[in-house]
């Protein structure tokens, strides 16, 4: 894992794209503070920039550096979830502007995958995570289902967990101003 971690870290620091396993599905990612790299993801996926991307942080402490307000009950809410859960926050900070949605929100997940956590900690900042497919196509369930366009469009493919069947994409919730939870994707 150490070799893969070093190779992936080098790619992220160069502002390049990475194909990597997450705690949900295989993801295409980059440094969440690198606007040009994020632009490359939109082009590779043929995704409209109006459709926001998710980013991953390593832990709750890192999360606090990238959002202005964290609901007091967030840890409790996340502990109650039965699958990886991405939360939409208002007024994110410290990430590239083209990662933030037009309504000034950002979807962030505290990643549970050991490799991802180590990579994010080594980088010292969040990474983008979007499913490894062209927009509108089915989300690949494992590495072998990822299209050659995606595999060939990234700068490095992590050589870990390629035989593992991925789980479903994360649940996405938004915590409203009054503290209520709105489920965006189950």
C-alpha cells in the first residue's frame, strides 16, 4: 500500500487526476483545492459544471477546516447512518471555487477507506471523489466495469482493491437551517 500511496500522492500534488477505490465506488479524484484539476474531471466525465462534485476528508477534525458551520448533532446523525453518508454543507471554505455549487454548498464525506484516509492525511487537504463513469452512464460496480475512456483519461490508476466489488454510491443528506435532515439520495 505504501508504494501506491506515494504514487497517488505525487499525482495529486502535480494537479493531475487519479482513479482510486473509495469506501463506496471507484472514484476519479484530484486535490480539492486545485481548480484546473477539477476542470479536467468535468471534461473527462463530460459533466456539466452545474452538477457539483463530492469531496472526501479524512476525519471530523479536517472537516472543520472546510465548512463554516457544523451542526452540533452531526456526529450523532452520522453515527446513526447504516452506509457511507455524504453531507451537503453551506458556505464551504478553503476549496477551489469550481468545486462549490452555485447555491454555495459543497457535499463532503468523511471517508472510512483506509487507503483514502492515508492519502488525504498525507496530502493534508480534501480530495475530489466522483464516480468513475461518463455522466449519464451507469456507475461501475467494480474496477473491470470502468470504461477505457475513464481509465485512459486519468494520470494514475491505483493498483489496490481491483477485484473488490464496490458498494453503492453514498447516501447524500442535507442538513437544513432548522436542523432537519433532507435526504437527497438514499
